[in-house]
């Protein structure tokens, strides 16, 4: 691990592999590799299992997560990516919103050993229903496979007064007949219409087909 160095934010990299410092040593979430470095346990972050990891792997530079960040994570599923976010934001909070009850059960198990992760059973299209769990947040991160992805995250940005948003846009969930490029252009345009400015936008291929990560903030 001699070539290990910090890359974006508090994420480490070596020879194309990504790692976060484990906030729960000895515990795996999805069978990831655990390694020792400078007296710490690191968890390998697989970009093929995480769109946020894929964003970093393809060269994404706008990584707003800090040690004490409060993050609203929409579409947390079983907690694979959210657990890495919790490693990075070890002194903050990651509010993990998931709608599917089966995935939520797995998410709750993931959160049990990670105090920074708060599981919330909720619908990302109705932010008012889980508003009680958090006052304001620093970042809204979204990975939901449904229509109106740009509006969903913007609604949550407004509801929680968040300055930064990141959305993994899945083209096929918006329109199976349109080209991914057209879907991405429309999503970016809609985010601008809602009063935000685009900070970064890039394809997640080859890790995720027909996906783009859009990072944006307030004007």
C-alpha cells in the first residue's frame, strides 16, 4: 500500500482502487476487501457497485463530502454507497431514505453498527413526510430509478435548504426511447431552470451504462 494517497475529499486511492477509512472496523457491507494502512482499516470502494464510486473512478473532482457533513441520501437501497459516505462523514449524519420495504430491512441492518447512518422509510417524491428527521442538510445525494429525477432532487434541495446536490441520472428510467445524451441535457436544463448552477456533469461509463452524474449548487 506504499502508493496510497488521498484523492477527492477523504477518499484514498492506489493504482485505480478506491478506499474509505472504515467507521466500523471488521464489518463488511457487500463483501468488499478490507486492508490495513497506517494503523487504520480501509474498505475498498467498488465503482461497479456504486455510482458515487464510479463518479470518482471516471475522474470526478467535485466531491463536497466532509468529515462533519450532514447528507440526505435519496434511494439508499441496502446501504452500499451510503456506508462509504458514512465513512467519509464520520462526524456528521447520513439520512438514508429508501422506499422499498425489502431493501429497507437490509438498510436497517447496515445502519445498526454505523451511528452516522439514519435509516428512513420514505418516498423521495414527498420530502415533507420525512422533514421531521432533519432540519437542514449540507448535501443531497440522489440515486432513484424513476421519472422526474431532476425535479425530485431539486424539491428536496429546496425542502432542506441544501447548498449542494448530486444526482445519478439513469436515462432509461426517464425515457426508454430517447437517447441518453438527450435525457442528460434535459435534466441539466431542468436543474438550471430550478435556479441552480451545474458544477460538474460526466458520464459514468464504463461502470454504469447510460448514467450521468450531475453535481450542482445554488447560484
